[in-house]
C-alpha cells in the first residue's frame, strides 16, 4: 500500500522536525562537494539549506511521494519522484543526506553498505531515523491499529545504533564512522498535540487504510490514551520525547 502524505500538516511542526536535520548536517565536513543528494526530500524546505551551504554543488532532491515532490517543486526545489530503493549514486555524488526516510524502507540495512560502496572516494553518507518505536505513542497506535487490521511501523523497522555502526564500518569500506542518538524533548501545544504530531507521519498508513469514518473513530479512541500517556504540564504544554538515531560515514580519499 502506498502511503499518501500531507505536506501542509508535516510543516505544522517544521522547526521541531528540522532540528535533527540541522544536527545531522552539522556533522558533515565536506568542502566543495560536486553533487549533494537529499534522499527523501519531503516538501523541500530543508533541501534549500543544503543549497545554501554548498552553493556550487549540484543539488538532487528525490522523494517517493507525489504530494511531497509537488510541494518541493512549488518551493522552488526541482525534486524528482523516485523510490529510494531504486536510487543509485552518480559518479560525482560527494554527499548524501537522508533524513527520517529509511525507517519506511524495509531493505535499508542492505542498501546502506551498497550505497557506500558505490560512492566515490572522500564522499559522505549521512542519515537520521526515528528511534521511538517502543515509545507509548507508537505502542498505543500499533495496538489500536492492529485491532482494525492495520500494521504500523514498529521497532524492527529501525536497527540499533551499534548495528548501523557495523554496517558502515565494514573493512572493505574503511570509512570514518560516527553514530549517535539524541532524545529531544519537543514542547507541543494545542488540543491533543501528540495526536496532531503523529498525524503527519506515523498515522499516515492508518489514514490510508481506513475510511474517513473509521479513521475518525480510530483517532477518537486513540486521543484519550495519548493524553493519559503524555499529560500536559502546568502551563498546558506537553513535553514529547523524540528519540533519533544518527549516522555519518566518510569514505577515505
């Protein structure tokens, strides 16, 4: 089943979702790359920051979602619609950034070393994936969705940090590898803020699988469970733990 995406809803949390991207790109030391690839560019809002950092580089923006590609193009980013699994690096690809994408690609553990092996000497591959599959937000969503016959992404879709480190540090690659994790505490506001947050990403497969009426029933049942798991603070805002796993591999020249 193809997941549809709502770029406007995704951008409701633009600044909060951009934090891991900025932290990831800050660890890339590339100088004067020829080609920079944003693999899974979404609405293109962060692709523009890559162009600003490396103004002389060719910037490739790729996403599998027609909605996201259309939004990126509307933002002035010449994005191309293509499945991540079908992408291979051009010979002059010096930087690859893939942000919150690989968790949707079941074969990404096989793809990462394959991509690294295809990159030129001195290239950098950098990724970030969510590490919150075991969090109450996702566990509650999975359990409720399963009652309706819908499967939602879980822990097996993302590897442990140590596994990613092993994948990128194979002896034949001789890459310089940096892997870490960060848990951000995102301050969310508004009515049912965690439900709203999940609606732009985690709940997309559920929304695609159910009728509008059934999805409304689903969210009506999920909302109070999320409120109980993530109660508001005294000022009315909700602190939402947002764990991410990062990896950067730089090939030798």
